């Protein structure tokens, strides 16, 4: 394990910051969570690298199956930067994992809205299908169908403890819930 993962100087470029973020995750992949967290904490101390440090620390917590601390870090990110669909997606996925279904539906709905407003397609369908999953678990079939109808045929995603979920299977579940 690394005795001191903290560099002697702060990153001054995006490239230097990215290198430190990769290093933190590399520590985590080797099981050196102490060094990974210490490096992230050091980045969080500096306002200019705080959000990046929080995001990476969330990833480190998730890697070690500490979902609750990962959620706390992503909530802190969203309270600072409230317009990143990637953050909404990641947090929604974690909320689903711990059955915070109302929170998942809300945050993933925000992710969908950001994607629509910014015409950013990358996270649009992933946020929609996860939101539909949360809504199905909440037994809000009508709202789930609104999301599912906007997905392409055959669209699917892997959901923790549920496996691969397809648009068609989820749509059938929602329709079966209707009176």
C-alpha cells in the first residue's frame, strides 16, 4: 500500500487532474481504499477540484460496495453542479440499488429533463428506463408507460438485483398493473 498518495503540488491542468483521478481509482482497484480516499479528500479540499474529487470518491465508495457514502458524495456534487445528466443517472442508479424509489424517480426525471433541454441524447434513454423501473416499483404504471413509450424497441439495461430489463418486458409489467 502507498505510504503517501498525496502529491506535493496541486494539479494546474485538466490533464494533471485526470491523471490524479485515474490514480485514485487505480488505488481502489488494487484494494488500497485508504490511499484512494485520501487522494480524493485532498482534491475535495481545493474548490477548483472539489467536484471532480467528490465524483471520484463516490466511484471509489461504490467500488468497495459502500453505496451509502457514494450516494452522499453524489448528492454533494448535485447540490453544487445541478445540471449534469451523468450525475443524475449515477445517483439514480444508486438510489435504485438501495430502494430509495421516490428519490430515484425524481432525480432521474431531472436527468431526463436536462437531456431534453440541452438536446443531449447520451443519458436520455438510460435515465428514462431507470426512471421507468423506479416508477414500476412504486406501482405508478401510467407514469412508467410515459417513459417507456419514448424508448426505442428492444432498448434494455442491466439493473442491480433485477438483471437485464427490456422496454418490452417493463411495458408488459406496467400494462398488467393498469385497471
